[in-house]
C-alpha cells in the first residue's frame, strides 16, 4: 500500500516536474519576447493547417512558414490532418500558450463557435486563411485571407472570351465542365461565377453541354472527359475547376484522337506547376490562378491586427490570369 | 423462340442476372449516345465507349477478382484502396527519381518494389486474420486507414508526375490496337480461373470459407489458404495500383483507389458470390465489375446532374440486388423467372427490366398484407 502510494507520489512528482520544466521552457520563450517588448517584440503566430492533401496545400504551408520566418515572427505550426478535433485542440493549445494571433484554415465550415469564443475571451485575434467558417457571432474572427472562388469562375469565363478570340473561334461554343468535389465550396462557386458571366454576356452563343464532377482528381477528369467525348463529340471548350482534372482530360482528349488546346480549347483554375507545363506545351489555353502563396499577405494582416488596426473582413489573395503566351515565362517562377 | 428447357437452363445459370443487368445498362446508353457501340480506329488503336469501359474498368476488375477469393473464405479486405495508393506512390516516386525515366530496367524495378510492398501488406492482413484470429473487417481496416497516410508520406503529399513511356503502357497504353490493361486483366483472370477451377485450390478456398475449423480437421491447412488469398488480393490491388497511376502518369496518394474497396465488394456481390463465403464465381465478379464501370460511364453520358449521381447509382444497385434475389423475383413475377419457364423468350427480358422501378416500389405493401 505504502509502496503504491510512494510510487504514485513519485509519478505525480515526475509528471509535475516535467510539466514545470515544459512551462519553464515556454515561460522562457515568452519572457524573452516580453523582455524585448520595448525594442521589436517577437510576435508569436499560431497557425493550424488543414492537412497536406494536395500540392496546392503544401505550397500554402511552405509559403506561410517561409514568410513567417522572413517577417521575424515565431510560428507555432500545427497540422490538423483533415480532422476538426485536431484543429480545435491545436487552437486550444495556442490559447494556452498565449500566442499573439491565431490563424487557421478551417477543415469544415461549422462547429467553431466554442473554441473561437475561448480565444475571444483571452483577447487573441483570429484570422482565417483560405476557407471561411459559419459562426453565430461575426466578431469571433477578424478577417479572412483567401481566394474568391466565385470571382475565379467569372475570371475563367472572361479569359475564355480572350481564348476564343485568340483561337479565332467562330460559331457555337459547346462547353464541357469538369466540376470539383460535389458540395465543396470551390466547386460550387467556380461553377456559379462562370455561369453568371455566361448568362449575362453569352446567353445565345455559349452552352454548357455536359457537366459532371471529376472530384478534383486526374483520374476523375480523364474518365469523365472520355465519356463526354463519346456522348457529345462536338465539344469544343473544356472548363475544368482545377488543373489536375484538366490534365486528366487532356489525356482523354488525346486518346480520342483530338488535339487539346486546338480542337478543344481548355481553361482551368489553380495554376499548379504541372498545369503550366501543359500550357507551355500548348495543351491548355489559359489558367486562372488560385494562389496558395498567401503567406506574405497573411503576415501583413497579422501585424496590422496585432497593432490594433482595422482590417477588411475579407482580404482577397493576389491572383492573376495566364494566357498560353505567358506560360513559358511564368513556368520557372511556379513554386508548386 | 427458344425451347423451354433451354430458357430454364439460361435463367438458372448463375451468370444470367449479372449479364442481363450489364446488357440492359449498355442499352440504356444508346438513346443518349447513338454510336455507343461503334468502335473505330484512332491513332492506331481502337476507340469507343466499350473500349473506354474496359480500360477504365480494368483496375476494378483486378481488385474485385482478388476480393472474390478473400470473400470466398468468409473474409473481406478493406485495405485494397490503400494498397492501390501505396503501390502507385512507391512505383512513381522510384521512377521519378531515375535519370532516364524511360529505361526499362528502372521501370521494372520500380514496379517490382511497388508489388513487393503490396505483397507485404497482404502478408500483414493474412497474418492478422489467420494467425491472430482478428476479424477480417478490423484487421484490414488498419491498412485501409494507415496505408493512405503511408502513401502520402511516400509522395510527400504531392502528386508525383512521371514521364515514362514504358510505364504508361500498362494502364494507359495500347498493344495490338487494344488497351494493354485488357491483356493484363485477361492474364490475371485466366491464371486465377485455372488455379481455382483446374486444380483443387478453388475447392479448398470454398471449403475454408464454408467451415474453416472443419476444413482444418479434414487436413486442409486453412491458415495457409487464408494467408494466401489475402496476399493474392493485395497483389491484384498492387497491379491495379500500377494501372491507375500509369493511366494518368501520376501518383496521387490521396485519391488513387479511393473507395475502390467498396466498388470491389459490390462487384463481387453483383457477380453472385456469397458474402458468407464458401462459394464464388470469378466470371460473375468480372461481369459485376463491368456493370459498375458501365453504370459510372452511363451516369456521365446520360447527363445525370452531379448532385444526384450517388442517388442514381444507389437506385440502380438496389434494383440490381433485388433482381438477383430469387425470393424477390418469386414474389414480384410470380415465379415467371426461375421456377417456371418464361413463355415469351428473349423479348420478355427487357420488358421486365422496364417494369423494375415500378416493381421495386410495389412489393412492400404486398408483403405487409401477406
């Protein structure tokens, strides 16, 4: 009995010591930063990433890490591996560690109220990146730094006008659309934006003859496009919600004995490196960029928020559109 | 048209219903794609919907054939999708590290590495199920969940693009004007059928599935048989993984073979293999896999709205499963199919198919009354 109690006490002691040591370490970190309060305090940013599900996401992570380093911030990085519970516990950790600003890309849209209220109670500002959340209380986060997917759809339609002009296309425009994962915000909004412009300016001459989800994957894009080419052999434009589906579709188009970029004009969204490679080969006609390199913009916002400046509710990522002619020049600069 | 006993023999054949469903699904496409059955030469290879169905269906056929044997022993393998991802990831990352990606030796070595990894996964599954006595659904769940993480670790979360002509052949290339993957599938199916139906192996597998303990007592090494089928299933999944990554010339750790295990199980069931084990049909599974691939293609070609894709798929699967149930047929068609010979012969079959949706909703109240 006594032995056991001794053992327990010892165990508790060890645990406590470990905890203290950990605290001491953290205190050291924070005290050093508070010590330097007068001259250039080192700001601590807690960042919780969705996961590493795509090349786009890894580029996003790298950008955040690199620009935090450049800005001289202390970055607490946590990977949620696509799970909301991981992300919530990461945010709780950040609160416990008293970081200056919390930033995260939410895994899902809802269910954030409780943890965001905890952050608010501790007066830690929260910045969302890339994706938005639905909350009952708008004041729970300061701002969203991310892309406007609807606008990407509009830009895709606008750039298609240019592509058609460059190609000297005359007559009806029969469009095949490869949608993203059903229900995902980028898929819904990229379709919506494109349709908006189409309904407004091209009601008579443009028509989406086939539209189906390719799940944002190459295999999906290839399979769906192969079926489209059978059921609608007269398709002359492809609009893919991301590069990967477009790359898959290119293979299907080639297998059907047609020339991608010539017989079928292709516009995609994202701008990953492989997409640019295909564009420089003349197989994609235009790419609407969805920029993952939002690190520098995020750091700017973090500083502003920390300094108590008011920022806009939605800071849109700086993005550009690329036509085929620009592909060769842009290719070496593509990081992801 | 046909003589009565022949018709009866036909409807009683275990492949009758799967093949009937396949034919109906193919015919549904014709109004939407008038030249659905036409096959023409393009760039020196055959091109057409039927070719696409077989090409895109090949990985599923392979996975489903492996799954058939596992299910025949009363097991199930949920890890095949992850094995697909791991094999593709390993092979592509090895090829992409080569200076000359088109070098045959490098490609073969890469494929070897991928397949060895698949076999290791199969051994692990077999070990857990046969030696440790863990429920197959739990044992294979481990690799299903962890395997995809491993695949992502190998690819570093990126999609690895390879530029290798010889590697492209296995899943996306053509040989003798046909997709090369057809030959791979044909070879695997032929070997499987030969091994299971020309030797006692198939009987042993069924015996283990029927009653593993009784089989052991009569002198069958049921553990060894079980480990073997899991290894075989993983190997099939590995080959499918090579095909999938070769088809797009890219390894996607996240999405390659995602949910293929469920499609494979469905293919096995449509093919008439009992999930309880003890009975299997490789031919049925091949037809089942083709049914699923045709269904997918049909969804794309007839323009089902994206949001209702899955509902449409589910409805067809329900109808297919009901049609396969002898009890259901007896209740709805009053034994016209199966017990009594049909008088109308060949023409009765599409008519019955068109009545399916209505028939599927009717029987419920009937059963309540009786």
